[in-house]
C-alpha cells in the first residue's frame, strides 16, 4: 500500500474499515464465525450454547449482533474479552443475555480505569489521528465488569468444547489474553501480535498508552508458540492455517523482536545515543517483518526508555521545567527573522532533508504561527515524508496527514 494518492490507505486502515459493508457472518469453519470490525468479534458454537470472543466497537454493536443472528446455536453462555480496549468490549451491553458470564484477565478493570482516568487527554490525541479512519468517535464507552477474572489460566468446558483462557500481558494491553481450544488446536490471539499479523509490535503508540515491554511480549509470543496451534485467529484479517506455517511465522516474529531488543541493548552498552540507534538498527532480510502499526525505530526508542527512562543525559535542560522552545525568539532574531529560517528550511527540503527542515520550522512557527513561507515549507516537508513512508504504517501516515491538514488550514484561514 502507498500513500502517494489521497485515496490510498495503509493496510491497517483497510482492515479497520473492512466490516463497514458486512451483512452476513463470515464462517471460519463449521462452528466459528467472524464479524469484521475495528477489532473483530467471533462467535463459537457449542452443543450447549455459544461463546463470543470480543464483541467489537460500541458503534458497531447492533450491526455485529445482526450479523451473528443467523448462526446462533443457543444461549450466549460466555463473552471472553481479550483486552480492555473499547473496540474489543464496546458491544458487550448489546450482546449480554441472562446468565452470560463475562471472562477477562484480572487486570481488565485496572486497564479500564487507566483509560477512564485519562479519557479527555487520550480522546484529544486519538481524535487527531483517527478522524479519517473511524467514522464514529463520539461514543460513550460502557462500563464492563467481568464475572470471572483470569489469573494465569482459566479452563472451562461448554457443550463438549474445551476452552483455555491464558493470560498474555505482553500484548497491546497489560490485561491481554489468548483463547485456546486444545481439542481443535485453534488459538484466538486477539491483538497480542498487533492488529496486523507478522509485523513489528507497537510497543509505544503515537496516540498515547502505557508502553509495552519487549521482553514480556517475547515471553507471551513463546507461550503461544508452545501451544502448537494448527489454526491461529487474530483480531483482524484471515486465519493463519497449518501448524508448520504458524510455527515458522511465530519463530520469525520472535527472531525479529529479539534482534531489535538485543541490538538496542548492545548499542546502549556501547555508549550510543537513542537517535543513533533508531537510525542504525534495521532487520536483516531473512527476519524482516511488516511495520504496519509499530516500527523498528519506534521499538528501539521504547526499549531504550524502558531500560533507561526519560533522562538520556544529553542535556542538562532535560532536568528542568524550561523547554528548549523558550529560546526560539532568540534564535529567530539571531537568524535574521522567520523569513531566513523558512528559506533555509526550504533548502533542506530541496536536499531531501525534510526532518531537518521541520526542526527549523518548529522554531520559526513557534514565534510566528501564521508565517506563510514557513507554513509552505512545512507542507512540502510533510508531503515528502508521506511519500518516503510508502504509506505502510498507519500511525505515521495518520499523523503526517493530520499535520498537513493543520498547515493547510493555517495557510488558508478563510477556508478553514
């Protein structure tokens, strides 16, 4: 996928929107059915009623329920939630029936509390990124209280079908679980491996969230690897079929994330700064995986800060509450004005150095917010970054496009 044209979408955006026109449940086999959503919902039939694995987004709940109606086999006995993100559990109130048990990891409620505590902050940030991808964002996230809190593993049998709910806190949230059907050798991984399988985990999201540990992610990946699954069903897209293929894919992801982790630690011990390592570390071709939601460079930075925290010993000013931008006025005056900085930034863009240009333009635009030459140069730099990105990583592309939109509104305030 590319982002060279306005209508092109990163792969993840297409997956998120895949269920918009769905009217019938998609069969995975003769007893598992899928409703596509921001994060998919799955219905599992048994001889004594149904089990749901996630319910989808609150704004999609009525549609998802209608999609599953024709493939229901009986009462809904359980809803298993793979993590406390609203696109996984938002539809719970719509699906609940008398006697339905909600099963989630023991940290589910704490994770919900985290999002509720920072709701206004996270909505502002998410709105900046997701407005063009998710149509409905003005929703109230329901309060969901699990009936069964999984501490390590929870096993149950329903209608002759065995279920194991396994804690895997290295996923997109500290309360992640996978669901294992041992007799059928089927595992539902939710977004343990991110929204796109075979890609670099997004250890620290651009929207804001608690950082995830690469080491814990690897432990949880290995836990799934040891199951020996013959079918692996993720939060998005088609199932992965075949024990050999699943094992090979999991081996490759484990090798890729291990490589990034180990090279980062080696670089830290060698005295290299985080930006040098972000630029230097890349995956060898034989273990290269996608960068649809996370990126290698972002993983490097997250691993660095997991082990070293926020003070990089690069500037004394990091210890204090006076930001570098406090001297922007001085820099603009010393440079001879915003026009001079904008001209130098335009030169950087023409040299294929858009990030250096934006460093300069952040200074001039902080002092003169509506400076037209700076805004024009910034738009050119951002569009160069979009083209260079290849349109692969959704977070990167959404941010860059939102920045282009902000610049265009500042360039043409009368049309805003």
